[in-house]
C-alpha cells in the first residue's frame, strides 16, 4: 500500500487557500484534474459529509469529514461501504489537507491513501495537476465573491 504525499508553497493567505479548497464555485477548476466538471458539496465541518459529484450531479464519492479546522486542516475519509458505486477503490482511504504558514505565504500539504499500486497510479498524477491549478487560483486572486457571501451561498451571476 502506498500514500501520496505532495506539497506546494503558495503566495497567499491560509484563508484564501481554504476558500479555493472548499467553495463550490472554485472547486470545479482544480477538481477537474481528477474528473472534468467535478464538484463537492459539504458544510466542511467535523463529522459532516462530503459528496464529490460529476458534472451531471451524480455522486462519485461520499466521505466523512474527520477533522475540519478552517485555514488549517481538513481530513476526509472514504470507505468502500459508502462508495459501492466505485468498485475501483477496494479499501478505505483518507485525504488530509494541511495548511502551514511560511515566510512567503502558506504551504499546502496533501497526504492521501493508502492506495494499492493501481489506485496510486490513478491518483498521483492528477494531484500534481490539481496543485498547479490551486496555485493559479490562489495567486491570481480571482474569486467568485465567496468571502463576501454567507458560507454555502451560491455565487451571483
């Protein structure tokens, strides 16, 4: 079994990185590295549920938030019994996101797994792409206005 360990230093605040990781209007851009049009629905609170959906709104993965401390830590566990529609993931795995202040901004670290070799190969490369997109999102400062809306409210068009 293998784990994915990746990190990236970003010229942004922890709050901005958290916004990109958890705001429905911003998630599809970086999550598209895994599945074009993917988005997540959650209250992003410890004990809550996260639903990863495809562009058609079908649930791809269901997970439980084990820990959520805004702008610091997000830990989500995915179990096979919650994801019977995804036979390719035969064992439980977790995604852990941690944000640590640095002199330049923040370090975003991702730890995901454990995965068998096939699942690892499927997930590792998209994380490289996703982190690059997250860098673009947080450093370009483009926002969908989430900081100005109540949490969970949709962007206005």
